[in-house]
């Protein structure tokens, strides 16, 4: 009899403790996103930019090891990332082209932009002997418009008098998917050539007048490497990791600039607007590489929507704070330029404006 009473006592005590524990955190984890967060609250999802994929892969892995917050990231192109955010199937999107006012209005609620680093779009090509070439924006626009179709064209030869140019057809390679990398490149072309500006224009997925499309930066890099006579644009890290030849590009100061950390950083040595939305192609800085850009993570400013918890929202904002501060140490080894001080200051203001149920998620000193 005593044994039966003891078993009943233990069972009642266990049930009481479970009920107390459940009521104690309301099923939502701790308010600061700490160790008491549920596993669902500590698992974030994002999608978008292949331009930023190498640095995001590194940052998210390090942050997971440090905090236990896991981020599942799908590198499926900037257009897809924004679309998935608007459909609320991911916690954040990643894009190399900031959203316009019209795009944000179409999202149904305010969206904020967090620049995470800077990158360069390299102009790569596949020619016998791997000559080092130079291009102007106007020349590249004419190639992509299909007006220049041979490598030994007089216009290319005029920019490269010392290069041995073959009598070879030019194969133009471009992105087949909606891409922020395409936006950066076409924004540069629009600033360099009126026919491009008034034709395809600056666009994530323009109506390409010529060429063959490849999916993602890897797809374009593959087309260039596999095809003699090809030319295309890829994020610098993809050109480097694939041992690809890439050109110097003339900037507005008249200098031919090689894409690098220093020349990319130089392009961002400007004032940053409070909402962090700006283009830096064709920067007026004398040493700037002209096809440079910030890349952004985008998220809803008001984080209380659907069944999102405060903990999940807090974990997302804290991840972005870390990425734009301590996480910047991982940029340069992967050939991305770190955010300049002016950009970091602007980012802090944006992150402090993110709310949950109308209240700022971060304190003034997170």
C-alpha cells in the first residue's frame, strides 16, 4: 500500500512540475531569445541573393556555433528571395537591388533594408591565351545589346591595343533568373549608355537583347568557363574561386580599375541615407571600381505577423546586429568589402526601428 501511495505521489508531482514549466514561459520561450527559446524560435529561414551566398553561409554557420540560432538560407536569386518574404514563407529576403517604394507598398507593410557588406561584379571572359582586357561601360553595353559581335571588333581593339584579339564570335552570358547581380550590372550599363538606359534599363530580369542565360552566379560562371569566346558578369568571389580571367573597367574618373577589396570599398566612401537604399555603381571616387554594390537583407519592420513569436523576431534582429558588427571580420577573406563606418551607423538606426507589437525589439545598447 505504501509503495502504491509513493508511485501516485511521484506521478502527481511530475505532472505538476510540467504544468508549472509550461505556464511559466507561456509556450513562447524567454523574452530575450536566450537559452529558454523554443527550438522553432531559434531556427530562422531566408532566401535570395547568390551574390551574397558565400558570406552568408560563413556568417550563419559561425553564429549558429556561437548562439545555437540556426539559419536555413536558400540562394535562389534576389527576385525569388523578395517574393518569398512578401509571401511570408521566410523570415528574411536577401537582395542586391534595393526594393523601390512601389515594391514595398506591394508588400502590404513596411520593409526595412540592412546592408551586410559590399561586393564587386567582375566582367569575365574566355579567350585563347587569357589576355588581360579593359572595357568601358559603353563598350560593354554595345556588346550586351548585340551591336558588337566579334572579339576583334575595332571598338574592343581600340581599348586594348596590346592584346591579341581573335576573329571569334562573342557569346554573351547573362543570368536567366531574376537577379540582383543583373540589376547591379544593368544599372551600370544604364549609367554608361543611353541606348541601354532607354531599352532594357536597370532591371533584375531585363529583356536581354542577346546571349544565353545561366541560373545563378555559378551558372553564368559555368557558361563562361565552358565556352570559348564567352563574356559574362559574376560576383568577384565566383570569378576567383573558378580561376577565371576578369577585366579592368573604366570609371568616371577615367581610370581602368581592377575589382578588389580596396576598389570596392572606395565606391562606398559616400554619405549613406537613413533607409540604407542607394546605388554606388559609377561612383565618382577616383579609385572606385564602377560595378560595385551593397547587398541587403530585407525584413518586415513590424515583426508581429502570422504566428511569429517575440523570441523569433528577437533572434532575427540580433543575428543581423551581429552580422553587421562582429560578423564583418569574415568579409575580406571571402573577397567582400566590410561596411564603412557610416553604413554601420545607419544600420544601427534601422535595426533599432524594428518592432514587435509596436515596441522596439532592441534597447539602445543591445
